[in-house]
């Protein structure tokens, strides 16, 4: 199997500012026009603590027809990496059997700190056969991932003639470690799943939470920022409404808050997980009844201190984005993920970041033919993986 073809960007981006030509499809590439793609896609997200799947039909309108999740045994996944491919394969087979999910047209999400996305400019390369080499060189130069250990895919999102008569190209590049993808595909093969492609979860997050792009030719004034806070990881994606120009996976998640509660209240991690679900960052909220007033105060203080770590990481990432040529002002941050269900979480981030933070709606682009769960935000990535544009 040519793993290079497993990360496909062709169906992830709308064209920016006109009909710029796409990169020439590589041999056996899975690039498809949206109307030629499958009508039903199973978006599959694999987190440290759970499996989540969303079945979306994309025939005309987009409809969410199945939505399921299940806990995953400890040690199977960690930090967005598959630690035990065989165990994951067994868990996936049981999961798909139990909920009678389709085994074809699976779109799998990938998100860890070893995946990189950048928008780069390539100039003065007129020979199409040399374009991929030029893009590869620039991408690995920017992302510092060894060429012989990685897979890369790219999408030319804009072309414009230079003053010298050559062509300037704006290219979105995704680079991931081959070993990471190989472990995912070993697990899905064990489960008997037909994987149509692997997407970076940041792209899926934007598809789920952001409205369709503005008509061609209309220049956006502000950037779309989406943030998903999971159990161990936080995914950040920034887009101009048409192209994901920056993305980053942070090694921070709800587990950090659980550990903070355990330290602050001097209780076990298992007890801390339950207390965390009772905590609120709203100023007038009542303290958890399972703790003394002093213990509750210490737990809440520990949570706020730990949140500063996430704030610093987000600020650093957003400042880096805004330091890049062509970056846009930030209008608001669309928030999702199970951890963000904590009352007052969004308001606390807004106060610390100085940018409006709102809870994103994972159903803003799909009609739901399923019972909507309470913590819908934890399904945002899976739903986005199921959306075909």
C-alpha cells in the first residue's frame, strides 16, 4: 500500500479567490470531485478515552444518521498515537458490530503533535514534474520532519502570475510520520474496515463548526478559529473561511484538569474525575457537595491555575499565526470538545485570551436524524470527518 495516498486534501478545501488550478493528481491518488465521492461517509475519531463515530449522508443535503461513542481501554491510545494496534483493531470490530455501522467509506481522523500543517508559497517552478519536489523541500524545511520518515500531501489553493511572468503558487501542505499512519491502518485492517482516507482532525473540526465559505472573490476580513479540547489533546485550527492556513495539536486536555483537582483537593484521580464533573467556573456556582468548602476552593484554584497552561499555549499559537504574511484578525473562537462542557469554561477562556469565545455547534451544517446527546461537542470532529464538501 502506498501510504502517501492515504492523506488526501483534495476534498478538504474550497478554492480561494478564483479558479486556480489544483496540483496535478499523483498516480493512483484518491482525489475526487465532491459529486463523484461516496454519498455516505463514516467519520471515525479515535481518542485516548473513547471511540466516536458519525455516519453522514452527503446526497444533496447533509444528514447525520448515526452517532455513537464508546470508552476505550486504557493504554490502547495515548497522545493521539496508537500504542496497541491489535487491541484497537479488536475494539473497533466490536464497536462496529455492536452499532451496525457501515464498514466502507471510513474517514479516519489523525491528530497528534507529530502532524504539521502549513501554508507555503512556491515560486518560479514552471515544470509540473518538479513542483512536488519543490513543495516537499519547502514543507520539510518549515516543519522539520525527516523526509524518509514521513508522508506528505498538498493542495495548490491559489495560482497567480508573477511580475517576471512565472507562476506563484500558494500551497497547503500536511506532513505526518509514516509510522503513525501505519499503526492506524494496521488497526483498521484488523477490524475489517475499508478506509477511504485519513484527514487531519483540524480540517474536520473546521468543516463541522464553520459555515460554508463566502462566494469566490470575496475577501474575508477575519479568521475562523476552532478549538477542540479533548481528554489529552487540544486541536487548534485557523482558516480564512476557505483554507486552513494554520493548525496545531497541543499536549493538553481534560486529563490535566483532573490531575489538577486531585492535587488541589488531595484526592485520588478517580475521585477527582467525578469532582471535576461537578465543578463550575461560574462565579456564583455552588461548590461540589462531595468536598469540604476548603477542599472545593483548593480544587477550583488548581483548575484555574492549570487553565493558564492552555491559555499560554493558545496565545502562543495565535500570535504565531498572526505573525505570518496575510494573516487575518481574529473575530471569535469556536469551542468544542467534552472538556468544554464544564460551566464557565468558555467565559474563563474569553477573559484570559481577550478574544470572544463561543460554544461551536457541530450540527450547523448537518440535519440530525438521531437523538442529540448532551455533550454534543465531543462529537464535533467525528461529524466533520463525515462531511463531504
